[in-house]
C-alpha cells in the first residue's frame, strides 16, 4: 500500500522564553543561556514532530530569528540600510484598509534587514555546524533516523529580496556573491546526511513586491537568473538530497496580484532540488494541482503540496487533507507526493499567526489525513 509521507515547511512555534532571548540577541544583548535554550527547544520540537506522526522532521528553526533574516549574522558585508520606501505592493494599493491593518502587525516586532555594503563572505561555519549537531542529537534521542531529517536555508534570491545591495555593481553580481557564500552552509547540511531545503519565495513572492512593476516575461527572466545562481551553489549536492520551498508570502492577505504557478512552473522545474514544496491549500492557490495535468513533473522530482494552511487557526479536517493529497496523487502519482504545510508556522520568531497548540493539532490532522489518503489509494 502507498504510504503518503508527511512533513512541513520548516519553522515551528518557539517557546516564549526563547523568543525573548532571540530578540535580545537581535538587539545585541547576548543572553548567557541562549545556546542551552535552543538545544532544549530543538530536542522538544523534534520529539513533538515524531509524536504527531510527521515523517520528515527538522529543528523547527529554533535558533533563528527568521527564515532568512538570520543570515546577516553569518555573512560579512551587511552594514548598510535596506531602503523599503518606494517598493510597490499592488494588493495593498487595491486594499488600503487592509494595508493599514497589515502595517500595524509589522510594527509589533523589530526586523533588522541591513543592506549589503561590502564584500560578502561566510564568517564562520560554526553556527551551521551547531545547528546540525543539535538536530542530529535530538533526532537520536527521539529515535528518528538520519534519512528522515531536513534543514532549511534561504536561497540567494530570497536573501536579495530582503537585503538591499549598495555594494555590488549589478543584481547579478550580488546574487553570485550570495551563492558563493551560501554554498558553504548548504554543503555542511547536506554533507551531514541531512536533506537541505532551500527556501525560494523569491520565485513567486517577489513578483508582487520587489518586482511589481515588471511584466510577467520580465519577472520570469529575473526568476530564471535566481535559479541559475542557486543551481551553481548546489552543484556539488545530489538532487535527491535537496528540496525547495516556493511560496507567495506567508501572510493572510488579498494575494490578488500573485503570479500564477502555471507562469513560473517551468522555471521551478529547472531548479536542481528533487523535492518541490508549494502552497496548495490557501484560497488563492488551492486549485493549482490542476497545473500538473499539463506541466508534467520531471523524472526524479516529487511534490510537497501544502495541505494545511500556515496563516489561519482552523484545524483542517483529516478528510480534507486526504482530498487535497489525492488531487495531487491522481495527476503525478501517489509515490511522488509528500503532504506538507503551505509555509512555516514561525517564519519570523515574533510574528506567528497560528496559536502553538493549533499548530500541533494541524500537524496531527496532516498525519491522519495522509493515513486516510493512503487507505483510499489502496482501495482504488
């Protein structure tokens, strides 16, 4: 019988005390016990994933302030100030009342996104090695085998989305510098036997923000350039040890200017990772399983559709989870589908939209829905 495996996108709820410590570190006040706090949190989150029935498990990004924001502390060159004024958000222009509400949520936290103003290099690999050690140790304690582990890292493209550039002469040169530096982190993770998930919201989200003034064709060229430098950074890692996450932004909002998956799917397919994680349950993109009826999934690749939403506090019924998995299974084959979440549940440590207890109920529902889908496939 086909067994639908389960996973999620990476970040999970962090304990309140750890969030406070991460924010203190962000402000430059290093809490003396932060390393032990992270270690305890990783052990707990690994066990909770296993207990919830999740097959492919990570460290929940416990030690990171944000899925991409942490990288400024690992790379040299980020001493400038990113200029956000002037970046258009068409959906916000369409819905100014929502824009006010959205801005108010952003004011509740401090996000540091300095611009690149000097040469980019990896400062040290000590932090990523510590991440790897914590995850493998926690997995061993929870009885989780190495082949079930994954770890996340941002793509060069999404780093360039959040962190402006005032040093390199072109966006391409900036991307290449990021790729050369990030290659080192990527290879440490994969070299430890852990599947590397590269977070690539830049391939979709950037269309309605950073590149809002571009045509679809112009944006496709930018996205293709992002994939080209990403593939360069991943050149020494086997495709089967890689997965990628593509999304349109992990927030509840109109999303009425999102580029459609059909317009970028060939570019996504051109990226090296075998696994492709996609939003698949939110109201704007829930229909896009249909894309794969025409856009044939390349040999050696598999899909990780988000079958639980990461921005609302509904607990999806397991039968709905099963239906969503089966939609994909019928067009690409059940052996090429892994159930996941639309995005992370703690993309930024201080901005979680889903209550922690509900996150774990969602993951339990995901596991049960995968079991129901497996039974349904077996029954024909």
